[in-house]
C-alpha cells in the first residue's frame, strides 16, 4: 500500500525576495564566471557573464550576437521570394512556422492575405502546428537533459525524427524546408501524407503521456523547477515576453486567438496558462500546447478542403500570375505565363509602397515582421522581431538571487534559439 | 475603445505634435513631430490608454532625405487588443532621442540594437552598448551607405565577405535612384 506524500512548496516570490535580501549581508569576494558562448546548456552561442558570490548569482550579463549574419541587411538586397530560405535559418527548430509567418507578412503587405485558398490555409496551419510540436519536443527534451533526465531527450528525439520524415515527404527537405511561397505553398501534399500525419499524431500522444509520467510528478524534476526563475505577470509584460514564456506567467495572450489569421477561427483549441510563472509552469504550458497542437492537427486533417489527397483538385495557391509563379508547362507554351515567369524571377513581384507589421504565434513566441516597402521587388527595410531576442532580455533581471545550478534550468525553460535571436 | 479612438485621444492630448491617424492595411500609424516628446507620449499611452506592451522598436534609414532617421514604435494593449504604430523622425546631425526604457523595460535591448545597427543614440539609456556586433566595431551596418559585402576592420576576416554573385543583377536594385548605379546600395559610398 503506497502512501501519498504532499509536497510542501514555499511561496516562490517570497523565497526569491529573501535570497536577494540576504545578498546585502554577504559581501564576500565575488567571482566572475564566463558561461559560454560554447556551453552545452546555452543551446547555441549565448554567452552569459555571471558574477557569483559563493554559489549565488549576484549579477548576470547576457552577451548575444555570436550568430549575427545580418539577415535584415540581406533582405534589403533581394526579392521577397528569395528571402524565404533565410527564414528557415531564423528559428531553425521550427523552420516551417517561420516560412508561414514570413509569407503571411508579405501577403498582408500585398493585400492578399484574405484571398488565400482555404486548402492553402489548412496546409499552412498543419505546417505551423507540426513545427510547434517539433520545437516544443526539442525544447523540453533539451531542458530535461540539462536537468539530468536523459531518457526524456531520447524519447522526444525519436518523435522529432518522425516529424522530419513528414517534412521530407512534404517539402523535399528535412530541415531547411522553404515550403511556403508568397501567395501559397510550393506544392500540394503528396498522396498519403495526411494519413501519415494522422498516424504520427496517434503515436506522439502516447509519447507525450510517457514524458508526462517521467517528469510532471518526478520529485527531482519538481524540486529543480518549482519556484525557480519566477517571472511575475507584470514583469513578463514589461519585458515584452511572448509565447509560452508569457503565458507561463499567467497572461492570457495568444496571437492565434487575439488576432486570428489563416483558418484558426474555425478551429477549437485552448490556451494553457501558468499560475506562478516559474520554470515548472513554463514546462507545463509547453506540454499542454503540444496536446492542443495535436487537437488542432486532427481538426485540420478532418476539415481540409478537397480531402486528404485533394480529390476535388482544390487550388493551393492564389491564381495571380503577377504574384505566384505559373506552372512550368504553361511557361513553355503560353506567352502570358512566360512573361509572368520572367518578371517574377528577374524583378520579383511589384509590391505597393507601404508598411505593415505582422506577428505570428511561433513556438518560441511572437515572430514579427515589420516590412517597409517603397515599391518594387525588394523591401526597403525589413525588421524581424524575434521572440528569442526579446525573451532573453529578461535574463539579467531574472538570474540574480538564484543558485549557479539554476542557470541551466532557467535557460532551458526560456527555450530560446540563437539563430533567431542574433538574426 | 478602438485603436483609432485611442489615437485620437493621443492627438487631443498632445495637439499638433501628433499627426492625423493614418489607417492602412488595418493598422493605425501616427507621426510624432518632435522626437524629444517620445517619452511623454509613450508614458501617456501606457498609463491612460492601456498600451501596456511594447512589441517592437525598429528604425529606418531614409538615405538622401532629411531628416535621415525614422524610429518606429509598435505599441499594443494586451487587454484591449489594440495596436498602434508610432513614428518619429530624427535628423542625422542630432542622431539622438530620449530613451523609453523607463516606460517599458523591453525597450532596453531594442534600443541597443538600433544604436548598434543604425547609430542612433538613446539619451538616458542605462547601458547603451553594441549588442549584436562587438564592442569597438567602427561601422553601423544597417545604414544604406554601408555595403552589403561589408567593410574590413581591424579584426581581419571577420564581418567581411566577398560580394555575393547577385551583385549587379537586376534583382538587387532598390528603388529611388535615377539609374542602376544610383539604385544599387552596395556600390554607394558616403563620399560620392
């Protein structure tokens, strides 16, 4: 007969406040520790300069930019379509979600975002939600591995492999998908793909449940993550956090609900919220978001116009030769299509002058594109509002008062990716 | 209250400093005439109009025009769901405007990024250092007169690449110049 033992949690806010209070008295000799830029727990090339008093962190200065490639500058020098492969390399754990976000931003500027064919919208939602599951699986797997639970990492990577296989059969590439085009997607779903997604969904829920049994009530996991890295609601808003990190602090804001795009208004899903804002809450929010993504994907597969294999030949692209490349056989036989193809490839589409901001609910948070166009085929300025960059800015306020060993927990729970942070 | 009404309230409060709200693509843009007042406007928008979330700050280089810089703020009220774009111009001689880190803490890194990339300074910023480029880097890479291929610095082989094979192609031109050489941002140097 097993006995149920309640876990007694201290009030997290009071605990952090007490730790900071204590610091005033302990003016020992401080040590400066340089963590990164190559450190397994920083998930990329993040460098943090930590000032330690014994094991307590008294100051943390994050240093980013080691992966800066100048994507915004590059974008000013190429057509809108040419930039799509660069979006793969922003958040490289969810390339398909970035593709969707970028395409939607340019379509908003073109004024065709509400003219997208329904099948295209459903395919894009499927892509974005698959990317969300993939990104969260990696984020949680790496988070758990940093804390010491290696098994979870192996489980999640097995599942991610299946998503990569789905990506490969849909786009031809496992990693750098470049799947969307301005005004559509590069190709329709291959035969049997929707059935394969359905099969994957039935498998992944089993593994999510398995992860849950390994972590959610695991005493070590709970002890390491509860009351650690507490971000209050006000702080989360003040620092501009977004995505699971914002919702982990209990702020009910999800762009899919607040500013619905694509076919999200037709789909049912819940937005999970945290209550305390600690690392454990952020873990729980991601866990539930994966289940909600599975729920969304099932609905998409049920409702996708044209059926799984598109028996009724629904279009997946806007039928506008000035925006979307015509089919190749028509290019070789028709004059108008040939001209369209030539103009699109050499000069790009003619985008009207204007400016837009579009924010997309990416797995890591709000990925926004601010595009300023002065007409023609290239953007005059494109600002990428990357969620990881903004989420990391809270580190210097969040870390002081924690133990050195909590850094990996906090970093893991914030789930950032440097390719996106540094752009 | 819709975002348009809120923009009009801002106009009522600050009068001629704020332009008529312009609506395009379902977004509302207002223009602030005096960049020095940006702190007051943002504080008012946050305290009275409920814009509690700063989405983003970006910057524009209007190369060859006066004033040269435009700083663009994206404000959002999480409760109301309203969004507002606030723009203000800064001249090249001045290249400075007040910080808004005291209104939203998230402005800290955004302003550092703008300083790093465009060279616009934010007065009163607690820690205005370069963020993406390294400390001591002499140029501001997002300016239009900075070539895409990069410029050599004291650290060899860093932040410098051979120009892409696209150079000179018809797709790398930017609109606004009288001929192809003028429109090509990479061959333009500040001297000519």
